[in-house]
C-alpha cells in the first residue's frame, strides 16, 4: 500500500530482483550498490509505482538494505535488534534464526512507526 494507491506487487517482481542481483554479483568484482538500488527501486518494483511520494517511500526503504554497512558483522536492520543478517554458519543456524522471527513483521523493519499496523 502506498500513500495514495494500492500496488499489486507479485512473485515475478521478487524473482526478477533476485535474478538481477545474481547477475550483478556474478559479473562484477565489487557490489554495485547504486545500480542495485536503481534497478530494484525504479524498474523492478518502481515500474509499478505511479505516485512520486510512493516511489520516494519505496526507495527510502530499499536504501536501508542496499548499502555496504548491511554486510558488516553486527549490523541491525531495526532498532530492536530483532532483524539482522546472521553470521556465516550452518544452514541449521539460518533456519533457527528465521524460526525465531515474529510471524508478522513489525513495521520497524521498514523504518515505520508501530502505528503503521493500525492503517494496514
């Protein structure tokens, strides 16, 4: 849901973003953060977004995940520390982390206030 319009994102948007991410990572020595943000935010998902404020919101959320700091050990995606990229390990450790996450995502993971759940 955007500021003014409800957008119908689907699995093909996510699959295209994964494909582009893999292509960028396989073809370049360094991670092209700006290109990832542009392709994902302006083309893959942003291509459906017609309102300027909605696009700004989308890009602001994506910027939280498309930058070099998110690869640093101990980086948290939210203030509570619930959301983070787990350290390298066995697949069981990743599954345990995923199982420990809340069943419904808190708005904080998107940089939103708890009141966002009321509107949603």
